[in-house]
C-alpha cells in the first residue's frame, strides 16, 4: 500500500473500470499494444535488457513489463490500480514471464529500495498524476548510478489538444472520451527540467506519430504531441 498522496482517485477509477480489457488488442488499450514494439526496441537499443533489473512505474496490465521480461530482464511492475495488477499477474503466470508486481507508489518504493534497478520506465503515466516531478524524482532515486530512466508523455501544445483529445477521443474514438486532461500534459522542456533537477542527464529523445489511415505508429524526431525521453543517472 502507498503512504503517498500523489495520485488522482478519478484517474485510478478510470483504469480500474477498464482493467479486464488490458490484454485485448481490440480494446481501448489497442494503442498501447501498437506502440509497444517501437518503445521496447528503442529502450533495448539504448540500455539493453538481457540480464538487467528493470522497473516499470505505472505498469497497468503489464504490456511493457512483459515485453521487457521477454528480452531477458527481471522486471518489477508497480501501479496503484490494483485491479490492473491482478490482470497483469494472471497474464504473467500464463505466459511464464519473469515479472513480479506490487501495489505501491514509486515514491514509497524509492524510500524502500533506492538505486536498485538498471532500467526504470515510466510510460504514459506522468500526465495522470497531480505532481509528476515527484514521480520523476522517485525514478531517479530508484535507478542505479549510470542506469537508464525512460519517460513518455504528451506535450502540452495546441496541436496536442487537437490530436490527442479532439481527434483521438472525440472524432476517431481511438481512446475513451475523458482519457486525457489537457492541463496535465507536460512540455518537453518542463520534463527535462524535472529530470535534470533529479540528477538525470538527457541521452535521447523521440516523438511518436500516429497515421490515422494506416492505424500505425512510428518514432521520429517530431515531438509536437507524444514524445519519449531517455535519461541516464550521473555515475
């Protein structure tokens, strides 16, 4: 259980209600299934995963956590939505993936086991918490010196409102309406500043683009809407 209050009960309720559909590639979570190979390959190229101790913060149903385990990492996934964790644990047991799960906040785990992981991922999660800087600092504490931390979130720009909310939620209905709150989106410069304050150094950055006609994603240099940052902790 968490002793921290850096969560939004309404946000947790959204994911609790959808928990049973995490592993359905045709459900509301299909974009996560579609982008997972891209983000996994990027993480593996930069940090390597085989033989590594990896942590997935805000792991949800375990889509990325299992993928990292299948690349040879020993993975711990943490989340505050316990129904999603139960789905994740059941799926891991069925697939025999080397993943364990805990219902704990990143801040609490950081106090319990600092510098315990070679790789820490926090993907599509920061825009759902009241104080993302707290989570960023916790990730920095949890990673070993020289280890890697990966973030992904949504840029707070007029275009991101058009694409992520008007387009994805209201017109194309890629995501359930109300999935995102524009005011919680984070500009790349803001996230970089949070990471730098926590002792992390930027090593790479990518943008994620969606092509509506092909329903495919790709990583590139344009960071106008979705973006990913790769950080390394000072040795």
